């Protein structure tokens, strides 16, 4: 008798495993979104296009940063800030339509936690004081090394302040020194226009003697001995703009 062979069960090798492509895709999307969200969103405001383009190009090369807007004046900077809500704003001090200090004040009126760095060519103690007083978290000059600028953006984003030692020293000197009154600043501005004491008195509706008293006080507070020196000193410090 011949023995019958038991039938061999065939396994279906061609059976496909469940597809996981959709899961991988969703994970990739979430990962990319997380990376994008972790980047520091930066708004650039400067009235010189070459400066804006240079900064945008520099920031774009950093894996942890992205540029979300570029403004050519202070008014545009405020409007773009409201639209983009950047993490950090790089702001020039002297711009048309609305200067840097004015822009800082308007932005912080909308959000007192707004993080703003002033990036400028002006290093006068009054300029620094007004910017910091308005709410800037950093104050840098445009000749700052590239990596120092990037580091400042990161530090301000993290909630720190960023003011170089030599500028901080000027700020300290300004805070501790004698301050010119609003009237004395007005007199200085008219002095810068070359007006005489009599002309200044007429413009401000005060007597010529009162003008002389203001001029004397200005000289003493600024430690100068002439009108020319007073105007030059005030311009350098940022007390007045010619």
C-alpha cells in the first residue's frame, strides 16, 4: 500500500504588510512644523534697503532664525509688527515717518513684552537712554560682528538684555549726570539754528534775560564754554538732531 501524503499548507508570502506611509508623512509634517515653530521670527526695520537685504540674508542662513518681515520706516515697522508678531525686532533709530523710539513706544503699547533691539550708527548717551527708556531690550551699533549680532538676537529672545559694555557705560553716565530740562533742550535746538538770545526769546515767548540764564545753565551742565561746543556736544550725544 502506498501512503498518502498529507497536504502541505501554503503560506501566502505575497500578503502585504499594512502600509504605514500615511503615518510617516504625518510625523514628517509635525516634525517640520515643530522646527519651523522653534525658529526665532525676526522683523527687520531700516530705511536703507542695502542694510535690510544684508541682514535678511545673514539671518536666513541661520537654522534657528527666520525673517518674517522687512520695513523701510518706523510707521511700516509698527504695522508689520502687528501683522507678524515677531519674536525679535531689529530696529534702526533714525527712520522717516516715525523714528525708532516712537516705533518702540507704539509697539510696546500693544505688547509690553515685545522684544526689540536697536541697531544703529548712533552711540550718543541720550540716544541709548531714550531707546532703553522706551523699552528696547538691546542696543547695538551697525559695526557689530555678525556672530555677536546673532548672539544678541538669541539672548533677547531668551528674555535677556544685550547692551555692549562701552555703551552701557555711556548709559550709566547719562543716568548719573545732570539732565537738561525740556526748556533747555528747546533753547539748544534754536541755538543750533544760529539764532541769537533775542530771537530765541521771541520764538519761546520768554525774555532775553531768561534765555541767557538757560544758556548759562546749559554750559554748566554740559561742561562747555561756547555755543558751538554746546551744539556739537548735544548733537554727538543725541540730545538734538541737525
